[in-house]
C-alpha cells in the first residue's frame, strides 16, 4: 500500500512528510490554483520537500490528445525527479495515455467513475488509475465496490496497472479502500492526520507516563 498526500500546500506537505510514510504528492488544477502562487514555483517547492525519489503527480488541462501530450512533456522537463502525468479518462485522454506511455512517461488516469473507464485506461498503458470513491458515492453509487471491481479486473487480466483510490471524506473510506485491495490511496492532509488520532491511545500513553513517573521519577532518559 502506498500513501500519497493530496495537497499543494507546502506547509502541510512538509509536516505530513516528516511524520507519515508518504510515497509522494498528488495535485490537481484546483488544488494548485487554491494556493494562489505560480504553479511551477509551487511544484518545485514540493519537490524540494519530498526529495527526488517520491512521485509528484501533475494534471494536464488540454482538450485534445496532442495538447495533453505536449503539456505532459513540458511538466516532465520542467520538474525534476519522479513525475507522473495525470490525464482525464475521455476519448482524447485515452489517446494521450497511449502516446505518453509510448514515450515511457508514466501516467495516472484520473476522473474515473466506472470500472470500464479504468479498464480502458489500463489497456491504454496507464501506470495508475484513480477511482473517485466519495464522488461515486454522491452520484449515488458505490465507490468502494468500483474500487474492488477494478482491482479484481486488473488481477484477472494481469494488466500491471495500480489502483490509486482518491476522493475520501473520512478515515473509514480510506481503510475500506485498502481492504478492497487498492494498491495506493491519495488523501487530504486533514484526514491523514486523523489516521492515528485515536483518543484512547493518548489516554494510554498518559497513563503509562504517570505510572512510570510515580515509580521512577521524571527522568525518562535511562530506560535501558
């Protein structure tokens, strides 16, 4: 399982990267625009935070496949390290995925709502597909079933494409996506911080410390 942070906020990325086992950072046009800074500057700042070996995902905006490919090449050239180009799964997007993959540029197929979209993207050469769990639920639909079905199809046909589940509203959805077999998830900073924020854990730690202090004093440096 790989964990990505879905954010372009350098302060939040810095904090999460310090404490959690991140595989990289995913961005999208909305996330980058929200920061109110030049997007290339932001992306390069993110790269300096996470290092060269973690993946950084950047989405194209073109309508035509050729525009998407040109944007993807520009992104890969402009940003150092491991960069994955995000391409929406439209007809033009499928064509762009084939073209980029043919040039060994890794692609994440995004805006996925159905198993068929994911299957076509994987057959076109995508390295990752990103089903939108909570957005599917809001249609209404069953986002986790879609994730599970995609995982099953990819295993059945040995496609070598990974499911990077996205769009979560709570920790339980992330956990359920992991149980469904998703190889990766991308999650907002506020939800990631809730992964270990369990009240009973804090109570237990406090109780352990109080009992130790009562028995041995406040010096915790000589536990060995």
